[in-house]
C-alpha cells in the first residue's frame, strides 16, 4: 500500500507512494479535461464581467464604494472559504458529484443576481455562485490530477485548465460590454447561468467519476474555523477602509474573530486524525512557496483590475465596452501566453518561469504608476500587455508546482489548499486596494480642489459628496455646469494619485513573491522519470504516475 511518511518534520515518500491501489484509469481523459476547463471558464467569467460593470451597478442601485467591494468579495469569499470543504467532499463521495453540485449552485446564484433589485440581492446571488465556483475549482483540478497520472500529460492538462481561467476573465468583460451597450446590467449574469446549465447536463451523462478517500473524513471544526478566519479578515479590511475608519467596534471585532479563527483552525488541523488541510504539507517548501506566490499574485491581479475598472469608469468616464477592450489586452495576452508556457513546463525549471512572470507583473504595475486621467487606449496597451504576459507565466506553472510537490494521493488536498490561497489573495485584493484607493483619494482631494479655483463652498460640497457616496459620487455632484468641470478634474487627479499608490503596492507584492520563489521553490529543473532499463528493473513501468512536474520519482525515499 502507498505510504506517505513523516520524517524529521517533512513529508517523504517511497517509490511506491506515487501509485496507489485506489487509482483507476480514466477512459476519456481528454473529455474530462474539456469539462474541467468549461467549469473553470464558467467560474471565472463573473470575476471579469462584474469588475467592468461596477460603475453601472453603482449608478443603477445607488451603491457606495464599500457596497461595490462586497459585490466582488461576496463571490470570492465563499469561493475561498469552501474550496477545501468541496475538495474533501469530492475525495470522499466523488468529484463528479462535487462538480455537478458546483454547476447547480453557480446557475442558481447567477439567476438570483439576474433578478436583483437591490445590492443585498446581488450579494446573495454572488455568494451562492461563489460557493458553486469553490466546488468547481476544487473538483476540476482533482479530476485532471486523477485523469493524468503521468506528470508530463498532467502538466499540459493543468496548463489548459489555467488557460480556461484566464479565458473566462478575458471574455467576461467583453461579453458584459456588449450586453451593457444594449440592455440592463442585470443581464451580465445570464451567460454564466447558461454555460453552467448546459455543461452540467453534458457532465451528468459523460463525465467519469473519481474519488480518493485515502485517510479522509469530514472535518467540521476545521471548516468552521476557516470560515470564521476568512470572513472576519475580509470584513474587517473592507469595513475598516470605509468612511467610519478602523477604530469602530465591529471592525476590531472582525479582526479579533479572524485571529481566533486562525488559531482554532491550526489547533483543529493539528489534532484531527483526518485534517481538511494537513499542516504537514507546509513543511514542503515548494508547496508553501506556491501558496505564497499565488496568493500575492491574485491579490495584485484582482485588486488591480478592481481599482483600474473604477478609475476607467468614474475618472475617465469610459463606457463599459471601452473598459472591456482594455481588460481584454491584459487577459488576452495571458491566454495567448499560457500554451507557450505549458510547453515549457518539464523543460525549464518552474521557478525560472515564475520569475519571468513576476518580473513582468511588477514591471507592469510600476509602468501603470504613470497613468493619468487623459491616458488613452494606446498608452494602456503596453503596461496591460506586460501584465498579461506575467500572469500567463505565473498562473500556468503554479498549480503544477503545488500539486507536484506532494505524494499522488495528496494531490487533491494540495490542489484545494493552493486554490484556497489563490482565492484568499483574490478576495484581499479588492478589499485592501479598495480601502487604499478610498483613503488616498480622500486625502489627496483637498489639495487638488484648492488648485482647481473652485469656491470654498463648492469644494466642501464635493468633499461631502465623495464622503457619502465614495468614488461613484463623481458622476452626480450637483454642481453648476461651470463648477462641474474643475471639480471632475480635481477628482480625476486625486483618483490618479490613488491608483498610483495601489499599483506601487502591487509592484512591491510582486517583489515579495519573487523572493519567495527564489527561496522556497528554487530553480531546480524537473527530473526525467527513469526507464525500466535505466532503473535496472524489467518489470517496472516506463513512466511512473508521478505528480505534476517536479518529482524525483524513482529513488526511495525522496523528499517531496
């Protein structure tokens, strides 16, 4: 029987540990990959489509900036909080069941948002859809890991999986832009509902099931503690960055709850005979490094898209379709880069690919610190394309690093853990950078208003309007036509200052991720599996079902 051994604080495995008696070959791995990619595509379409529609939602419902942050995070929060749970459910009861549950929840959440007449209803719809996205994110990666035991084939499938994520984020804004040119903002939720309904019906008949119940059981205390930690942290950041400040009782209470939740999670996982996320995985440096890198990258990416969308809509006064074209540059380059990077996995050390990506994203964010209110489309192409190039070099290999750093029977848990950190970073992005955006805009505005030549009464009215309605107030200040122009210029200049600060934070994050890549993941090139002749065993298979891309599969015992 396959055995994962704990030795001197790190996970080790023997050669037999990379193949388990529970593994049953999948008859149609290509179909499994297609359905998995469709699931991830559907899960990430709303992230892109909603991000460029925030200004229209704000105008339609009179939402504040804090309300808009919750429109984004109401989706990402349950996705981050429930990935581990759905990963465990899939391992125990079947990944196909988790996949279909995700499709059903996603469709139900999309329909709820489609019929929304209040911000609160959108929050509910986004939360239900986010829970469905959690099921899809965990089950799809586990299905692919099971379908391709050979690490080279698995790396290519994971590259397609990562590309489908980027395609969803790339096409989401464009689809929304086209819809909003002809219909209400509510209809932006229809495409995802249709995709999940149709794909779910196909999967009922054609998707092959798999499970890996190896030593796993429901971990209720761990799940409750994880939810308390994640929700408390994000709620505290969003509310603390609002008009009331960080000293309010509910903000402090949220951070206290988050701290207690984290402590409880660690204690629960250490004591559980079947932890939802074995903390021993973090003894594996490459797994830890992959988690740190993806959390920081998604923080910068989702947070930057959030702030840029608000800037394009409220400061530059662009249409949703114009915003979509700008976001298509970023995500389109990321999609185009994915297949190239997928072919390089296995030939070049993943750490090298990640460094190229992180240098690109960091450089793009520094480039965006030159963004101004009058910056046209041409000025945006360069930095957004460089940003997309970097994302392609990061998103494609990072999942392979995480899944490939542990024994095969732990691949599902490792994938779910990495996805949880991915979504946690994505949830913190809009929360933290949204708070920074609001704070910096508010502090910079008085100086720009003073330079505008507006009367003191009008300056005070503009400041009060933004304090009440957030960045969306730029569209309805209630000033005279003569005063509106200078006021909008002052707001735009303040907005640009705030975006510069947000981009600088993102660039610093890329530098931190670069250091984590060098120190934790390293630059070791994946080793080639030995052939039977090379290993001296005529009965051994030519390739072993190693994890994705970084396994020393033929010696015993090998640290993973």
